[in-house]
C-alpha cells in the first residue's frame, strides 16, 4: 500500500512539474516573441 | 603437458551452455531485425553483435587475466560515467529544429501529457513487485528516449541495464507498429479527419538563439537533477541555431552522433551476459515497457480530445497530434502524418505533429530529471 502511495505521489508531482514547465515555456515564448518582434529591425 | 594443452583448447567449448547459445540466437535476431526489417539498425546491429561477443567462451572481451577487457573498459568509460548518452544528446540537440514549435507554442502541452505513461507504469510495475527504483527505470522506457533511459537505469538499477536498453531501443523502432492501433482505438474517423490551420509567421533570430538558453535555465530551476540531460541537449541545439558554428553543428549531427552511437550500442551489449539477461524479469520488462509506451500514446490522444471539448468547432485539434508528445523524433510525427493522409490525402498536419514531437523530446528529458530527483527522495522514505 505504501508503495502504491509512493507511485501516486510520483505521478502527481511528476505530471504537475511537467505541465508547469511546459506552461512556463509557452508563456515565456509568447511574450519573448512579442518583445523580440518589436525590437527586431524592420525591412 | 599434452593434457594441459587439451584442457586449454577445450575450456572454451566446455564453457558454452544453453544460455550462451540462446544469447547467440537473440544477438542474431537483433542483427536480423536491423538488417532485414531496418529497425533502428544503428543501434540494434551493434547491440546484437555485442550480445554475441560478450557471451563468447570465457568472456574475454569483458575480462582477461584479471584485467578489464575492451567491453568492460568501454562500458565503464562510456555508460557508467554517462559520457556516451550525454554526448548523444549534443548530437540530438543539433538535429532538432524547434522553429515549428515557436509557431505553435501551445502544442508544448502534449510534451507533458504524453509522458503520463512513465508514471502510471511505475505504479503498475510496483504492483508486480518491482521496487520503486526498478519501476522508475521500467517506466522511463515509455519516453522513447534512449539516452535518458540509460542515465536513469544506470543510476537506479545497473543490473537491469541490458534488458531495459534492448527493450527501449526495440520499442523505439516499433513506433510505426505500436502507435497506430492505439490511436485508431481511441479516435473516430471524423476526429482523424480534422484539419488544422497552418500558422506561418517570421520568428526573430533572437528567439531561436535564446530558446536553448532559456529552456536550460527554466528547467534546471524546476528540476536541477536534469541539468546534464537538458544542458547537453540544449548545447547541441545552440550549436545549430547560433549561425556561426556550422562545422561544429554538422560534426555534432553526423560524426559525433555516429561514432558515439556505434560505441554506445556495443557498450550497452556488455550488460547482456546470459546470466543477467535470460531471466523471467526480462519478459516482465518487455511487457511493462510496452504498457508504458501505449499509455503515453493514449495519454497524448486523450488530452487532445479533452482540450477539444473546450474549443470551438473551427479550432478543434486533430487528436492524433497528441500521440506525438513522446520523444521518438521524428518517427512519431511521420507516422501520424501518414495516418492522416490515409484518411484524407490532403490533410497536412506534419508541422503540428513535429511541434508536439520536439516538445516530447523536452518532456522526456524533464521527466528523466524528475525521476532522478524524486525517486531517491521517495525511496529514502521507505
């Protein structure tokens, strides 16, 4: 039972961190692209 | 004297048992799969030949006159030290083009969703009696990421390195066989026919150059244990995108990746000695590895279907894209595009699939880092 509990903690924390990382990267990429586009030289 | 000479020459023959012969057959089967079926030949052929080599009489390639043999030297220097898998990551990083992902960053979510199988399989493996560390090594097979699998297994269950590596690389090559039936079982034809809008806007160069640096810093803030994995992957990518190191980028993608792959394959085979490989446990690893792969594929597809519930009719996602959230790049995206074309010869979803696929590469590395960090914490509390 304790082992299953460990597995469940691993599942919950693992998936949470994965989604947090991907979410953070989406936000960073979104705003970074906007900022970079504003400062990049125009044709 | 004559007796000693006879004993010397018969020692090799007498040391061969049924187990060794079985390993020769397994090695031959891997070589056959590599040559005839073209299943990951760059890895399965060296692994297959190495499996024969390591089980030759008296195991002289492993140890001779009490000194380490060539395979033991390569194994210690390349696998146990983690040098080979990390060098491979430089090559992989240099091969990956993240620009499709910059057009559609939200597809990164699939790189997370399609890794649920790793953690679910850990629970299943523990229910079958494996301890947490062994279960983590088996679960990570589902990530379809060889170097990450090696590093996690080397850390937690060195004894299982042989079977886990062979299973992991075999399943990676079987993506075209494993994924389609899972996807078809979970989607309707109507869903598979969904077309996705093409996005094409200019990506500033500063974004492509900053991306590997930002990913490295952000991921290591969250999972410091993953620093070697993500760091080397992103270093390779920086070589590619910086635009001033064409030669190094090309070397990383070709010469470095090829040389290390060659050495990696034959070194991994060093852990395929008959006694360690021919166990009931190997069959269990094969079954659980397959389960991990299937759950990962299903996780991505079901997550796409979940998102579709909240999207307007015109913006629905083709759920097959979700299956590309695994690390098997670019094989998985090719398989999904092929499936899409089978149902509708004009449905081009390749760039969306590639975007999910490259985020799957990131996801598998983060998942590996998470296992390296969390498993000792949880195991310590046992």
